[in-house]
C-alpha cells in the first residue's frame, strides 16, 4: 500500500519551467524574433490573399517582431525571478481552448518560442532502419 502511494507522486505543473528555460526563451526570442515577419506575411497571404500578405502582413509581422524582442529583453533581465504568477512561465501564452487547456492562437497570442519557417523541421534528422 505504501509503495503504491509513493509511486503516485508527480511533479507540480510548473516544474518544467525553470530560470534556465526562461533565459533560453529570452535568447531565442531576441535572436529569432525576425522570423515573425515572413511567417505572419505567409499566414495573411494564405488567409486573405497577396495584397493582405504584403500590406497587413508586413505591419502585423513587424508589430509581432518588436513585441517578441521586447518580451525577450524583459525575460533576459528578469530570468532569475519568477515574475508571471510566481512562476517562470511566459507571460504571453495564447488563449484558453477546448477543455480549458492553453492553446496557441495564431491571431491573438504568441507561442512560447518563436515561429519556425516552413523549411525547418521539428523531426529528427535520422531514421532507424528496420532489419
């Protein structure tokens, strides 16, 4: 009975957010914030067409770039302190989605790390070959 009760102990929800993750997020936001511009232009282009992509997309992309750089410098200066609701979570997460879980909303929120351009992959570069 005691072994079963001890095995049920889990890490608290905010345990994956640490000061080093906040520092890494700050550096990533400063270095890669410029990727918001082409990603936002492509998003507007896909949704509304070429004219929107090259007009609203540029303005919205620049605004998102400067906002991300601002958050990056803010987190760089305060990486040692739990500033957002006494945790190291990013203060700019998206809105709540289904079941009350946090979801990234591409139009009103920011993801934790900067967007990746289309040619970058989130998958490992090597595959395991089956015999």
